[in-house]
C-alpha cells in the first residue's frame, strides 16, 4: 500500500525486514494527524503478517522525529456555549495513542534507527522500540515539559525502564537536551556510530534479527513485557506455558539439528 507520509519497503535475506521511514523531512518528520494514522495502519498490518520478522523505524533527511506537528490540523479547545471541547481533546489523544499502542503490540523485534533530532513524541517512539542504533548527530529531548505538558505518549512509562529512574526524571522535569553520547552511556541505544555508518549498522543488526527463530523471538519479547511486574515464580510458570507452544515447532527441531550438524540454523517461523 502507498502512504503519503511514510516510505515502506521490504529488505533482508528473506524480505523479512519491514523498513519504515518517516517521510516529512521538511518538518524533521514531525508527526501530523495523517502520519499518526498511517503509523497505526502499518504497525497493525505488520502484526498480522507472519512474513515480517523485524521492523525498522527511521526518519528521512536530517531528523528522526521532531515530535508532534499540529500546526495546521490539530483541533483547538475553543470556548463554545458549552465550554471547552474536552471530548474532542479526548478523541484526538486516542487517535495519537492508538498508533503507539499498535507499535507496542508488535510481537517482532523493532529497531529505531535514529539519524538526528529525536524529541517529544519522537523520543517516545524511540523509547518504545526494542533496540536502537543511533548516529552521533542524534539529540534527544522530552520537549513536552517546555510546553507545560508531560511525556503523554508513554515516555513516562518507557524511559525510566530504559535509562533508569533518575536520568529519566531529570530529562522529564527539565526538558534539557541529551547528546547522542550521553544517551548511549545511559543505555538508550545498542550502537552509536558515525552518520555515514548508521544505515549499515542498522541493517547488520536487522539481518541478525531476521535470521533468528521468529516464534521464539516473539515469545521471548512477550514474556519480557508481560512478566516485568510479576514475581519470579509466576514468571517461570508463564515460561513453561510458552515452552509448550515452542517445543513442537519445526524451528525448535531445526535449532537442535543445526547444533548437532555444526551449521547455521535455517528458521522458517513454523
């Protein structure tokens, strides 16, 4: 399907890498209402497509994502005979948040390839990804607090889990910029490379993910998310249930067979 604000292509050995590029370079890929809708759609379609083994999100031009852009299309809370349009604001936020819920619901690994400025809703998006590769030109900011808001699209949830409570609180309370180097040292990114190596390193990581066993990867990610607040015994009980799904799979048999034959496994997702 063709999108107005996204470039979507298939890459990889098995075309299992879904490479998504935010394509509003003149706005540093700021998220408009139509772009939120397109992201929701592409994420939902990827979730139901078993040929997708990995998703990569990046930005066109100089930036990853400069946050939300509602300059022309965001409904304003204007005074009417009934007061502020609170229901309109609620429905508007639902449209935004459903795109990020669809992102978090992706069962395959998601990689953020961060090429430049990454602020506000863009920072939230990067934080919701499972892995990240960044250029040394990347810069991060929880821009909401500078506008009298908080990281309402889930940054308040993801950032403390990735970079730790104290660093996340500092960024969320002050709105200061964080450099690519500081972000990497804080654990936000898996790899930090020079700008001309960003796509190469991202592709290398994506190919490693694509070559893995899709069922095991999905179950591993699901368990990591679902058991984060469980006690250890309950988490292992869920692991046992997941194993009963995995053990009869062709991929599990191929994993054992390839080990015995001292060769790379060829996983099919079955």
